[in-house]
């Protein structure tokens, strides 16, 4: 066993050029895998972040006539304890209204939150580009697009006309840009009390939540549904509402796996063919060793060890190369604003797994040459010089 | 004296579709501690016979005994152990492992048996290298040695495990006459010092005449078997 290892090492050392070539071949495979895998994971994560990062993952609404949740403090409490995966939770009062400016009018969506809680979900503060966060009743913030088209500035008052025809003046303290035009164009964000007052809603419209595992939102939603006790409550989650996005992501994942499998297969074929050639090259040596009494098993092990060592070498080089490629990509392929074109997501576990796969693949690849070796009869070598 | 190698009714046929019989009903035995030569025309079956004795090849029919033990029925594992410990091979083409130094080559049969080389075996390897006049090139890679040096290294290698029998197939086939003399005197000394049995195939009539027994193979049969009077 140890002899097989030391012979394998010597064979690799004495065929340096070939050894380096195979190791490079493996490392390119590993690097491509790490690069593509990280790229696609990065794409998916950024897509999910922009899509649902600043929105409610699970929403409880009421299906009764008034569409309001009366006993909402209890619903909030029950939701919060229903699953440890729920990170943020906020009540919300929503309703339509319109504003007049110049000679036009625009429909808007009034959104009232417990502002500090709502902010954790929607990140208004982080995206407030002018003014300040509303501090008391009668204050609100609006989105960038709405501010521009209605020519509203910080500290202006605007008049909201509700569906029942009432007019309500509200003071704008800040302008935000969440990067989603439908939000920027229509939301008027204020506290629960103000929203309830404007819309004459007794209770709240919904409870909104974010969870730590976005892809588990559906199963967490089930836990919520199970725990909340109010009548007529309906629990929705983002996955049910975004089926087409999800199937897109799935397709992307599948094609990413396909690429990775093909890379693996080509690494496997490459290594096993090169190792098979190296068995032929070394058949004389194997013949001599067998004539001297090396056991078939140990002779085969020489090539298994070669495969293993080449795999480890290739994996180390490949991880270096892959990470180097990613670094280069994020350093040089930039948008005008200095952010990378594609945000790369470097996952240590995935990188480790790619390396491990290379080692495993090389070991498997060495089984064919090992088998050839085991069958080699020393007499063939001794007779044919 | 007991027989160290014995062939009983050995037949060897090569090929499946086109069959060529190379050995015909060979019966021969070699005693311990003797120095024997096998001669014969090219293609007469000498190497085939030697390879069967050395368990590298299997007879089509007949029995092979080494040290009184039947070997043609042993499995591959047991044969490997037998080749490693009882038999030493010297081939016509030197067959050193080119990736290893002379000394590493000499130690290889020992390391096949036992990976760790104890001090006394390391010294024994040095002694053998000295014995065949290779102390100076002990750490040269096999590829950096002359043909005669490689052949002598192969002889030292055949001896490292102190085998009871050495099978040599034209060990001086491609050496000049002075080196040939040199190699034979080494083999003779080993035979005297370590009581090793030698069976040597040679084309060289002068060398054959110096051995204790000459066996001539002709068309796959033992044609002549001459022993020197003083040895027997
Ligand atoms: N695998 C094989 N298939 C068919 N015929 C074979 C095979 N191996 C050897 N032979 C034949 O067996 C005969 C004996 O071969 P062998 O090598 O024993 O001869 P030899 O006496 O050692 O000759 P040389 O002195 O040239 O080495 C030859 O005619 C050879 O062609
Ligand atoms: Mg021959």
C-alpha cells in the first residue's frame, strides 16, 4: 500500500510534463464548474433579492366582508410564534386614494404600517434619498416617481381624495426610491393611525412577514395558517404568487447542473484516458514489478493513487483558478456605476464540493487503468522486450 | 542433494486457433546449489521453459515443482509471494525501473515484501552493489547507467531477498566479452558464497562450458544433458 503510493509519486514526478498537463486539465474543469456555479447562484440570488427582497414573503388577509382583521394584535402574536423562521412582521392598512396636481390626477396607494416594523421589510430608511422618516401622525413619505410627476418636495402638503370623496391633507417628510417603479409611482407610506383615519378602516388590512429561508416560504406559510385563530383569515406566500419566476429559476438551476455534469463527465473521460495511456507507457515497469512479486492489488493501487493525487492537485489548482476568475470578473466586468455586471455569489461549501468532486472523479477515472494493470501479465512484457 | 526445480511431463502449446507446440513432454530436475546452463538454437523453447520454471508462464500440461512444492496450481497471490522470495530473475534486457536509482532498484524486491527497509538490509544492498562493482553509481537513475552497469544492478536486485534460485535468460546477451566474463565470475561467486542455484540460458559456448551442467534444448525437447564429473 505504502509502496504503491511511493511508486505512484515517483511515476508522477518523473513524468512532470504529463502530470502538470493532466492536473491543469482537471483544474480547468473545476474552475469552470466553480465559475459557472457561482455565477448562476449569484444571478439567482440577485434576482430573488430584487424581486422579493423588499416585499412581504407571507401575507395574512381577511376574507370577511369588510376585508379587515379586527383582532389584529392577536393575529400578529400568533403569527410571530408560529415559526422560528419568521424574521420581520408588521401590520398594514392599505387603501386606494387619488391626488390632484396641476390639471391632472393620479391614483395612489396609501400604506400604513407600524413604521419601524414595516421599514424592516421594505427598507424605506435605507432608500430615503431626501428628507426624513415620518415621526408623527399626519406625516408620510412618497416614492420618487410620484414626487417628480406631482412636483412634490419635502415639507410640502398634499391633498388625498379618498374613494368616498373625503379630502385629507398630509405632510410629506421624505422621498424614497425602492427601485420598483410600481412602488415609487404610487405608494404613500404613513403610520397605521393616519392610514386608518384616512381610509376609515377599523382594524388592519393585512399582516406582512419576511422569513429567513425564502424558498421555505410556502411551508412556513402553512405553519402560520395552522397557528392563527381568527376566522376568515387567508395566508398567501410569495411562491404561490410568483410561479413563473420560480419555474424560470428552476430551469436555470437545471441547466446549471447539466453544464456541471457535462464538465464532470469530460474531466472523467479525460483523466481516465490519460491514465490509461500512462498504464501502457508504464506496462514495462508493471511487468517487472509483477515478475518481482508485486501483488496485482498493489500494482493497481499505483494507478488509483496516481488518480487520487492528480485529482487533489487538480482540485487545489482549480479552486485557485476558479476563485481567481471570479475575482477578475467582479473586478473588471463592471457597470458604469462601479458595481459588477453580475453579482457573484461565492459559496465556500459549493467550492469545496467542486474540489471534492474532482478528487472523486479522478479516483473513479483511475479504476479503468487500475483494472488494465491488474490484468497485465508480466510474461507479455518480458517476452516482447 | 534435493531438487530445487523440477519439471514433470511439461507440454506447452501457444495459440488458440493456430496451435504451435513449443515444448514436448519435458522432464528435468535441477539440484540445489548447482550452476547450470541451458543452450539451444533460437526458437528451440529455452525461454519458454525457463519462464515456466519461474512461474511467469503456465504449462499447457504437466507439473512444476519448486523446492518440492507444486506451483502450477497456485493462485496469483501465492505465485507473487513465491517469485518475490524464492526466485530471482535476471532478464536479457536489463529491465531496471528507469524512474528509480540503482540502489532503489536493488531494494525494490525487498520493499515489495516489506515497505520499511531496516538498517541491515540497507547495508546488504550496499554490499551487493559493491559486490557487482556499482558503489559509485548507486544513486544514479537507471537511465544514467551503461548497459553493463544496468545488467549488474539487475543481478544485485535478483539477490536482495537471498532467493534460493536464480533464473537468468541470456544475462550477458548484449555485453562485450570482458564484461561478460566479469558478470559470470560474479554469478559464480554468488553461487559459492550463498548456495544459490543458477539456471542460465546462454548462446555463448565458452560460458556454457564453465558451468557444472549443460542442458541442450532442441525443437522443444531435451536433446543433451551433460554434467561435469567433479561436481557430481
Ligand atoms: N505467444 C506465443 N505464441 C505463439 N508462439 C510463440 C509464443 N511465444 C513463443 N512462441 C514460439 O515458441 C518458440 C520458442 O520460443 P522461445 O522464446 O522459448 O525460444 P528461445 O529458445 O528462447 O529462442 P531465443 O534463443 O531466440 O530466445 C518459438 O518458435 C516462438 O515463435
Ligand atoms: Mg529466449
